[in-house]
């Protein structure tokens, strides 16, 4: 059996389209030595075709809120004209190095439409210019702001959830833990989409799916981690990873994994740890698809299913 035989047929076609887009625009992996600015430009260019059919919503507003390192840009999505909606704070993926409000615009629009919730997408600061914990600080500042000021944005401050994909999934989990530790408990639920929680490069999924044919080369993961961490702060790696995190007494946390993802074992391990700690939530693994498959809904039905599953779980937890 070849690697291609493992792919969902639609995923295989989507990967061929992705390769054609990369060839057309001369796009390469972030781990191949291009400049940071060029990596970001290429990532945005690679997402443009997949985002081209994003749905229209009642309102979409670019805004910002105060953070400890300066203003934090956000984009607010409202699926209806209602005066006050529950809200999902969304932290995008991209290894903390690439990605922004535009690269994930279709994903956040689809979640808003499917869930009936407002979505506040967060353009947190990126590495290597902004080392850990600055990206996380921006995400936590967004939770703080909506808890105190949601009504001014037509958002129910008592009905908030967090979600994120890849790097953003880890920030969403950190936010849930921080809210519990603060005693404020403003977050009613979380949805974590194929995140990196442990960094166990010896896991079976790293060995099976860490090659470039599976869309997330292990070499890129190493580059992302190196850019995020400050060598002068050696304790940050332990704080970033969640090996010894206290996961007790969290709200429902739903975990979603991709079947051909080097990070798959992280999702399975985290879901088991969350359940062992007594938390409610789902684990769903989508077979035959690669890391970042949520972006490929133009061609991959499972991407739409993931968006619907995330949206339904959070809407249920927010009592819609």
C-alpha cells in the first residue's frame, strides 16, 4: 500500500489541486528557508482559491481591542441581525508564524453560519517577531475584553466559547485553563481542531505521517517551534507544552483530529486525558484526511462535516 492509498478520494483530489496551485504560484514549504514575509505571502496565496466561495453573512466588522502588547486586530462575524448573540472566539492556525484573519476567513464565516453564533477571529501576534507568550497574551486579552465588554459588540458575555485549529487549538486550551485558574469561568466550552499539545516527536503518528506527502512535514513543525521560543527563556517550552497540565474542572472540551496528521496522537492523547480528568466532550477523528483539511471544504466533504460538528457541539454547549 502506498501513501496515496490512505487518502480519502476527495482529499487526494484536493491535494492535487493544492499542488497545482503551489506550482502555479511557485509556493514552497515554510521549512525550506524562505523569509518570514515571503512565507506569509505564500501561505495567503495558497489559501486564496480555497476561500473564494466564502458565504456572505449579516455583518462582518474589522475591529481591534486592547492587549498587553498593543491593539489586537479582530474580525467580528454575525450570522444574523440579532441584538445579542453567543460568541465563539476563534484562534487561527499557521504554526504561530503564518496565518491571519484573511487566511481563515471562510472557516470562521462557515462556523458562524452553521452555529448561529457570532464569531470573533483573533489576529494574534506572530513569531518570530513576537515570542511566546505574546501570541497567547493576545488571545487571553480577547477573552478578558469580551467578558467585560461583549454587550457593546452585540455579544452575550455570559455565553462565550473558544475554538482554534492547529496552533490556535493550543491557545484555545490554554485559555480554558487560564479561565478556570482565574475563577472567572467566562468560557462555556472549547473546540480544539488538530492541535499540537505535547510535542512528542516519537509518537507513531509522527513516524507515519510526518513526510511532505501528508501536508505537514515534521521539518516545518521544528521550524515553527524554534521561531516561537526564546532561547533566553528555557522554561517556556514546559509552559507551552501540556504534558503536566492540570485538566480537571474544565467546561466541555471537544477534540477533533485528522487521520493522516502527524499530530493525530496528540489529539487522541489529549481527549483521553480530558476524559480521565472528568470533563465532558467529544473526540472525532476524520479518516483519510491531512492536517489543515478544514480549509478544503470546496472539494472535501469531511471538511464541511468537521465545521458542522464543531458548530453543533459549541451551539449545544452555549444552550442555543
